[in-house]
């Protein structure tokens, strides 16, 4: 059990003495001193001592209760009571978004600089070094001077124009040189606007990839035919029978 402080006992004794003085009409100072003496007197010192001792005991028994109650009231915080005597507590309202563990979705995108440009620069240096070494060890002789009085047969355009030259053998020059190439270029320009899929993954861009693949295959087939299957007079030949009429 917690020991009651001495100053609380003295206050309780003084309050008891004042109340007794007002009730009995005696002097407060004498009554205030009596409890102190009675508390020091044992109950077996005679009738007066017994009476004083009894009063002292009663004072000591009541003082701790009064002091304990006063101390408890002073220490107890104010409690707000709600309906039916229930204690109410106000909690802080926290938005759910601030305590959620939000993780960014992984993406397969990288910055152009330095990731892409560094790789392209290294690739360009590698190709330049390979071309320099190749030209130093491999001889690439030029043909004889062109004779405008002697046209070679067949006369073929460079390989990157052979597809267009092949079209000229099949269609009118306006159709082969303007219409068909223009339609192909215009279709490639419209491809991003027709396929509005925001994803950049190949499996999600099937339309655009299919269109580009068909275009490349169509032009590659024309270049192969013009390179290996056209002979003198730009006639159709089989290279395993007539030989190759193609020079790099």
C-alpha cells in the first residue's frame, strides 16, 4: 500500500480540528494541538489518555482516506462520459491513401541519353573500324571507264533501285515510279494513326508490324528478282541455267 505524504496528513488533521472547533465553540489552536498530542499518546495511558488516544486513532484512520481521495481526484484526468456513461474518445481520421504501400509498375522504357545514344555511338565506331580494316586487306578494283558508245547489256540500276526498275518492267512509268511507291510510303505514314495502341511491345502491335513486314518482303522480292533473274535485255532468266548478270 502506498504511504501517504506527511503534509497531506497535517492538512487533514488541521481540517478536522477546525471542524471540531466550529462545532464545539472551542479555540482552534488548542484543538489543532490536541490531535497531534493524541496521536503520540498510546491507548493504555489512563482514561484521559485513552480518550485522547481514541481520538488520535480516529484521526489517523480518517486522514488517510481523505488524503487518498484528494490525491486521487487531483491525479485523475478529466474523462468525458458519453451516453449511458460510456467513455468517448476522439481518434484522428487518416486517409487510406496515405498509408497504402503504392509501388510503381515496372516499365520497359529507358532514357534516350545515355542508354540508346551510347550504344549507337559504339556501334558506329565498330562499323567504321571494320570498314577501315576491310578496305586495308581486301582490294576493291573499279571497272573500266564508261563508254557512252557501248551500253552494257543488261544495264541495271544499283541494288537499292532494282525494285523500282523491276516495277518499270511490269507497269506504266507513272504507276511504277509514282503511284505504287507513293501508296507504300503513305501507308507507312498512316500506320501509327491507324494503330492507336499505346503499348510498344511487339505482341501488342500486330497490325503495324504486319504492315511493315509485308512492305519489306514485297520490296525484297523485287530486288532479288531484278538482281538474279534478269539477263540481257532485262529478260527473265534462271541463274542456274544462264548464269548471273549482276555486279556489285
